[in-house]
C-alpha cells in the first residue's frame, strides 16, 4: 500500500536551471517626443524665416517713424537746405509744450471731446445693439444700413456735414431760421462748432460700437438670462444686473478702440472746422501737424506727437487696470 501510494504521488516540479543571464524584455518603440519637438523647432525656424521679410517691412514702416519721432523730440533739430540735422540731447522741446497755452488748450479740447463722444457712442451703440438683437427678421439688412456711415471715408462724411452746417445754404440753417428768426451759423462759435463736430463723429462711429456690442450680446449664455427671468427679474433688472456685467469685456474693447481713434482726431476737424473758429476745435493731432509742416518746428512738433502717443498709452493702461481690478473684486 505504501509503495503504491508512493508511486501514485506526483513528482515535485523541477525548476529549470538558472543560466545567470537577466531576462530581457522586448524593446518598446522609442517615444516620438524628441522627434516631434525637433520637427516643431524646424517648423518654427521655417516660419520665422518665411515671415522675416514681412516683419522687417512692418518694423521699417511702423517702428522706425515712432523711434525717429521720439529721438527727434529729445534732440536739437536744425533745418537746412541739405535736410534735417539732429544734435545733442535736450528737453527743451517739451519745455516749450509745457509753457505753451496753445498745447494746453489742444489737450483740454481733445480730452473733453474724447470723453464726451466715447460715452455717447457707448450708450447709443448699446441701445442700437439691444434693438438689433430682438429683431428676428431683417437683421442683416439693418446691419448693412447701419454700417453705411462707418463705411464712408471720414473726409467725405466731413464734407457732407459741412454742407449741412453751412450758414448760407445749409439744411440745418434753413430748418433753424424760422425758429430763431435769423441765420444760425453753427460753425461760427466755439461751443456750437464743438457740438456740431461731436454730432458728426457720433453719427459715423456709433455703428462700429453697435456691431461690437451686438457680437457680445449674441455670445452671452442664454441660460443665465433665462434663470434671472424665472426668478422674477424685470427687463431692466435683467439687463443691469445680469447682462451688463457679462458685457463688460466687450464694452472695454469698444472703449479702447474709440479712445485710440478719438484721441488721434485729425481728419474730421481739419475738413469741417480747420481747428476753428480760431483754435477752439484744434486737437493735438492738428496742432502737431501745424507745428511740423506749417511752422517747420520739427522738434516741438515731434514732442507733440510723442506726448500724444504717451498720453494715449497711459490712459489705456489705466483703463485696463481699473477694469481688471473691478472684475477681480466681483469674482471675489
């Protein structure tokens, strides 16, 4: 019995002899990260090489005049028959501006004009955008008609408004003559000329603001507005408390564009009023043009241009900083 039991038991498993070599796993294919990064670097170099001529052209056309104007504003400029010569470093050109009442008046007019027109255009553009948003049919036609003033060249629109404001044969004079009993020369006094120029500017640029605000309204999430209406919010409360905060980035873009355009105002007053009557509607751009090309004072003229660009840059940076701080407070 013991022998049969022993014979029926299975023999112990014998482990294969160890050869002393480590078992090698099959090699995995190398990750393509190195090849991909190398390809990206080659594509980047090729992109820079292809775009280098265009970038150099843009730098020559845009950056060189800016740098040259800044250098000229800090230099002693001498105009001779052989051209313009720069010598030395001085702040005398900016001293001339600071002590010039004409520059302060141009700065004051440009600031007041920019603030007034931008506020009016933002308000009117937002109202027009709200109306266009509610249109179900004919929105495309209305947008096309709305963009017609913006599509007209500013010089042409200024000429059209000059015919309207003309004190002899203007339409506005013919309409106001029966009310006042005498001819009304709209462009004859400083206040009226400034208001007339602002109306022409608002008429032209409000459609631009309306299109930007309309794009922002279309992109707003509809569920938030619907939730506010379900909670019983009125139309005014829904706009003021829900939609307007969501529209602030869009409005900031519109304000930035309009500040840049309005602060560099040149063609509209140059054609419509020529800075008059007197110098009442003379902007910083017109002042710089006259100092440079009429008076041939290149140093002070370059200082006017540089100071204007610096003021616009500082104003935009301050606006963005205030906007970001306000958005951050609301998020917190």
